[in-house]
């Protein structure tokens, strides 16, 4: 659901990392990039709206105002929406390189 919501708002380089057995604070990361601050916010909003319709509400959302890195914590999974510059700088895929990449099936 989160991946499809991000795709609908033109997110790029969407990745899902399976952190099961690697960390205790989350099972999955959904990572996406927005083209600019407004796009980063739009992606995060759309993901939040679609998940809300399924009864999923975030425990917290951080970084919305700055829109460089919006982090939404849904407990078992975290949504990361980055600006291109922040995505490159924080490089979560490298930081969590032991995580398995989940194949995202075509729509």
C-alpha cells in the first residue's frame, strides 16, 4: 500500500528493506525519493492517507516542515521519504546493507 501510494505521487528509487532479525525496532523500511520539498511532502501525505484508510496510523512523523527527510513510524515498518540530496547523504541502503531487499511486484 505504501509503495503504491508513493508511486502515485511520482516517488523515485523506491526500495523496501526487510530488517527482520537485524533490528528489533522495525521489520521493514520503505524508502523513496521526491524531486523537491513539495513532492517529498506530497508523497508522505499520500502514504499517510492511504494507510489511514486501512486503519494504520503512524506513532510519529518527523521532518515534514523541512521536507529533506520525512520519517513516519508505523511500528513494524518505517516510511522514509527523502530529498535527492538527503537520500545520497544518509544512504540508508549502505547503512543497512545486511537487510534483504524486497522485490516490488509490478502493479
